[in-house]
C-alpha cells in the first residue's frame, strides 16, 4: 500500500474512528485501525470494539492500493503533531507502516488485515432519515438520564420505539426519566423496539456536530447503522427489555408551579454548593408565588434562596437531588417551565408546556 493524504483530512478521519478504540485491550488487533487504500482515490479507515464499529473515508492520492492495520491511538497522536498543511505519505510493507511528512519520518509495526474483525450487519429491514438537528436534540434531551449501573444493563442506553404516529426516545436511571416525542419518520413504521447503547450515543453525538442535513438510519432488532456524510457508525443494540416507563409518568399531579428555568437553575446551583457529595439534597418549600430553596449540611451549615414563581396551590415541602434537578432544568430552552407536583413522595412532572416534545419525571428525595 502506498498513498499520500493531506494532514487535515487524515486527522479528521482518524479522529472519528480512534475514539471507538478502547485504551486497554487484551486483543491486540482491537487497538488498531484498519486502513484500506482503494483504487478510486479514497482511503477507508475502520475501528471497532466488537460492539461498535466506525468507518470513515477521505480523499487521497493512491500510488498502490492495499490494506494494513496499525495502532489507532499512536497514528492519531503522530498525525495530530505533524505541521499543519503537510502532505502525509503512508506506505505499508513487510509488517511496517512508514509515515513521512515534511522532515518527519516514522515506522510503526502493523498486524495482518485478516485478523481484523468486522461486525456482520445482516439484514437491516427498517430504514429512515432524520434531520441531524433533530437527532442532536433527541440525544441532548435524554442521554443525561441514561443509567450507568451495569447490573441494570437494559437501562444503559436510549430506548426508541414507535407508537401510533410518533417516534419516542426515552432514558431513565430509576431516579429520573427523560422522554422526547417526534413525528414518526417516513419508513419507521413497524420498526422493532430498540435500546441504543450509551457508547454508541456518545460517538454518534460527536459525529453529529459536523453534519448538516439528514442522517440515514437503518436497523434490525439487534443492530443499528447511522450514515453521516463520509462516516458510517454501526452498533449492536442492547439485548434486553426496557421497562414500561409510561407507568411512572404522572397524569394526576394537580399542583402547578410555573417558573423561569434559568433563575430556578441558578438558585438550585447556589444553595447546592454546600450540599454533601453523598446526598446532594435540596429542599423546596412552596408557598403562594414564593419558592424557598434550602440545603442543610451537617458539615457545611445551611443555605437558602427565594426564587419567584407562579404557584397558587396548597403549600408543602419536597426534596430533590440537586444534580438531577439541574440536569433537567439545563435542557429547558423556553422562558418558563411547568413543574407539576402532587405531594412530597410522588414523582414530579417537568416540561416546557403540554405541546413540548420533551418531558421529564423526577423522583423526590426525603430531606
């Protein structure tokens, strides 16, 4: 293999693929990126961790088509440090990859192409397109609620399913729930219920920052593929059953607080400064058009702040985890947010209004 490629193009492609590669691997080939120089003027780069695979391609001058694999992180770091604008020459022969750019030369050990695993996609019967901006919104408004508890592996991703004429995406860790509802894309009818893993969501979100227009999505009950410009991300789906989250969305919460999310978030943030790391509990005392936030910490003392809000139901007190509440409030883009409450022990519903695509449910804490 022999090819010459512009540093910026090489760095962009390697940046996309190398982040899939785990830092510590017991299987040496999984530390490598597969480099394929075709005879059509493009180089393909591929990396995988056996659950997630990413392929990206870039234009290059190909002198001799061929294939090799080399350490993904090492190659990325070398290219990152090369002078801007330089032309990078890559040539593979006799178990080494020779890299030359400007006055720099290096020579890295390679592993055979045949050892490199590829995720077999099989049939992906459901296909549809989503605007990149809509996909970004779905991820941003739900992924903070993905559980990190490995024992409940079926909560370690975003659940996507079609109901009636809408596509719903939901994530929960048992303490809070985030759900976004959008119009069902053309072609998504009949799609299986799927759970997209956290790592795939993270890699997809990074790629979405560089994409305008639409993203092609193809899926089966066990795999999903996203095509974003030159990059193709393929992932296994979580094999498990997501709980029926609709049961925890309260419908009878009759106490309504309407409040400015920014001043509410800032108030929570200020009083939570002294909260203990373990509980992070903030108490909210509701009175007519007056909300008092307070934190009492045995080590750090007390803090209170009054936040103006629109509230006319009976007064009561309720506690929340300050971080969970802040995570939700920071997703609210409008000037007001509705907080639907029932009592100190019942789940609370938070949304911009009844027409909003996103809704959040937060379990209270004892304080």
